[in-house]
C-alpha cells in the first residue's frame, strides 16, 4: 500500500488545496484524499485510539472514527477463521481466537453489534466467488486496509491442479455455478488471451489481428446490419457448432463510422451465403469494412497465452507462454462486481487492491451494461472511495443514482470498459449529483469495449472532475453530459486541472474531453486549465488498410475525426478556457450547440484544424436563448503543412453561428487557413484571416511572427 500511495503522490503534481485566484468550489476537500487515506490507515493501525482519530478533525472524515458510541474494529485475514471473534488482528497464543477469514463474516458481525464499525483487512490474497453486498444496515461502515498492509481482492478463484497434456497444453478442473463463466484468465497478474481467430498480434499493434467484413450481395438494409454481417471467401475457419462463439466487432451507429464496438454472440454461420448471424443489440451496426475477430471455440486455441474454458466438462485449457508456468499464480476472473454498496450511505472503502475480474461492464445506450463495476454503488449517498488500486476488471468504479460520492486518490488501470462511471439506470433516471472525482491515476482504459472513457458521467449535476492523470484510453479521457435528453441532463459540471494523454487510440471518432448535450438547454459547465496531448484515432478503410497517423481531411466522409476537447449533440453553454492542447489532431470542436465560449486556450503542434465547428447535430435547431459560439483570445500555433486554423460547416445557421475575436495565430498560415461553409468570404470556401475579417466573422485577431 505504501508503494501505491507513493505512486499517486509522485504522479499528481496538483493537489486539492485551493489555489490563489482559483478558489475551490463549495464542497471541495480541504485535505488531499491521499492524506485522508493515510490518516484512516493510521487510525486503524493504532486500533482507533482517540489520538489517531483526532487527526481526522477538519477533514471530510472528521466523524468517521469518533462518535458517541466507540467503533469496533473487526479484523479479517487470509489466515483467520470465521469461527473466531474477529476482534484480534492476529491469532492469540492459544490459537483459539483471532481475525475472521472472510469480509462477509466481518460485515455480519458489525451488523450484529449495530452502529457503524470498521473492517480492517490484513495483507494477503482474498479470492472471491460472489460479490460482497452492503446495504442500509451497513451505513457508515469503513472497509479499509490495516496500517500499511496490502490486501488484494481477486475476482475469482485461484486455479490449481494443472496437468500437462501431450500436445503441450495444460488443463485444470474448474466447475462454476450456472450463472458464472470465465471472463478472463490471469497468469501472474497478467491478462491472457481468450482463444481467438485471427490470433492477437505478438507486438500489440492495434492494426493487426483483424478480419474485415465484406459487402453483402445483395445489399442489406442498415438495420439488418445490427444482426448480421458478411465475410470474405476463405476468411473464416471451420469452427463446427457456433454455440459459444462470439464476434468482437468494431462499427458504429452508422455503417463505416467505427466509433464503437461490441461482443456479439453468434447465432449461426451461413457458409454458402458467407453471412454471420448474431444476436445484435438493437443499436450497434456493421457494414463493409467493419473489423472483427472471433472467440469462444476450442478449435481457436492455437497460440501461446491463449485459453478456453469447457463449461460443460468443467475444465480449463491453457497454452503457456513459457516453461515456468507450473509455478505461476493463475486466477479465473468470474466476477464483474467485487463490492456492491446498495443503499449503504456513508460507507468508506480505502486502501484495498481489486484485480483479476470478469470483463463485463460497458455496452450500448439504453442498456445497463455500462454497469457492473469492481466497486458498484447504487442508491448510496456520501460514499468515499479513497486510495484503492483497481486493475484488470470490467469497470473500475460504477456510481448509480447516488449523491455526493467522493472518488479520490485511486489507481485504475487495464480495465475492459470505463474507469469510473457516474450516472443513472435507464428507465428510472435517478441522479448522481455532487460527485467529486479527484487526484486519480487512470490509465489503459477500454481494453475490450472501446466506446468508453477514463471518467464517464451523465444524470449528474455539480460534478467536479479535477487533478486526475488519465492516459491511454480507447476513446475518451473524460466524457460527460446527456445522451437521452432531459432524463440524464447535466448542469454545473467542472472539469479542471486534469492531464489527459493519448486518448482515442482505438476509434475513428472521439477525443480526450467531450461533453454531450441532448438535454437541449445550457449545461452551464466549465472545461478549464486541463493539459491534453497525443489524442489520436484508429480507422480502417473497407479494404482493410488503415488511415495513417495524424490524418485529417475535412472533405472526406467517412474519415477519421479526433478532437482534444469538443462538444456534441447540441451541447450548449460551456466555457472551454485556459487549456493547454498540444500534439493532438483537431484541437477544439463545437458540434451542434450554441452559446459556447472558447477562450484563453493555447494550441500547438496539431495535425488538423485548430477549431472545427459544425452545426450537424443541431441542424435546424435555434432555441430562443441561443447566442453565437465565441472563439476568442486563444493562442494558436499552426505547424502542419495544411495550415488550417478553423473549419466551420454551418449551412443552416450561417455566419451567426460562430464569431472569432482577438485570437493570436503563429506559424504556417496562408490564404486557405480558414474554411467556411456557407461561403461568406469573397475568396470562396477557403480564405485568409483577412478574408474572414472582411466577411465580418472575426474582429481583432492577428497573425504574429514566429
């Protein structure tokens, strides 16, 4: 645990104290979350003495370890026994009392005693076979590591009794309940590959290891693309029975857009018609060029590091990478959720490691498959998740219809879906207001489901996302706002002082920070003082070749699209200010909304347009409160050869849709640096800054010498 706390402290230079000239919003912590977590550990280490508990005065946990009724600490250890009292951290000399063996037993003991107590976990490995559920009876409970110890919760059993087969594979018995399956296999803490075709590339190149859907003849309707796609002659191996077969395929809402993927169970394969029929999702679409691979058949088990589970026979098959395998620690990830807090207000989870879970947890709109979560919080207000390490799971932390959550100082890495989700359930639409997501290190997000984010929020007002470091995400670093209209509206969000590196590494349409606005009214939200670098994309053509890195051509469609920061779906009333954006593709985009202000940003090293404005998602929409979008007082260095400072496509709204003012442009500008449709410049669609100013769409901007 000391290592993880040190890591967080070393990588996050901006802590949570209010800065001069930048006062912290109401409700911001006065003490850094890492310090809170350390203080909490000290209190449990000292057996919750009055002296240690007093250290929490002035923090958000000031009442956590002191109340009119003294808290009891129940200890849990892998060496404990559930028949003991749980009141001792280690076994006594007589060997007849000591810590509990399970968290469930400690939870039940706290319930029996009554009142909010503490469960302190000793170091070691805890192999969970079912989620641990906390409810209203556990209000105010603290679940924490003891002192500087490092308890590790695994999302499934440790697999043993391996036997080597004559073909070099190894097998082990593994029988699971009917409702469970092996989602992932981990060898010495490293995720292995479910048997697949084509094989995963050994060098990890995301452009390799794919098949590409063929054009269906005769052509099929777009909606039919939800449940079937066509394949090229000779592409698919003979897998026999399609039962258990799954296709992982990249596509999007419209064929060719490639901004999402899904894992679709295969219903049947028509070899003569070269068609794969899937269960579909009623949302996801495929078309010519959609890239995919197959998993789930024993016949696909043909490469080192691959595994396959025969559920009927209760046997796990694995092909090792090296000869040291017999001495390895192997965990079968069967749980997408480790802890579920359902109505458990005020619970604190601190200093634990969660790892090796099942990858479920991120799917499409109108479903709850964005859910699960290693830690899942439902209808539980005031929960604090502090200083935990969450790795190799489906979703890191999921908050649903729960107010005032504090998620701070955690490391969340190598997750299949979202790192942190704060939002609602479709159908009930309860809100998760007041969440604070602070000083987390979130990296390598969307390892299976690419339509995901380091932090995703909706149906949540007064959210603050600050001082996080987010790296290497499949699509978004931070994504927020409404997807379903007023049902999941967002107001007064603040996204500030975050560092987002290498976002949108797997999709053709995404970015580092995004706000949606299907609620169709002003969000009154702010994106400020963030640092964004290295935002990319991944998109293939129908023939299976990929667009080169850093490519942008506003004349093509479909084409790769990537922004550092952008608004979409009518998102309006957002301030984008004082951000530093370097080495991205397009820097800042406005899509469909009104009354947005882009000011004081510094943009350097981009390969696409510095500003890209499009009325497409709000075409024909002009509410009575609408004011022009304003792009003013920014500093832009144009380094790429195309020299495109701004691209505006607003045929419905014309020059009144966006106004430029007071910007300072440096570098490679030309007489084609501004592209505007409708054609308001005398020169036509393309023009210089002077042409834009003569057309009345810019005032006071200058081209400065380098």
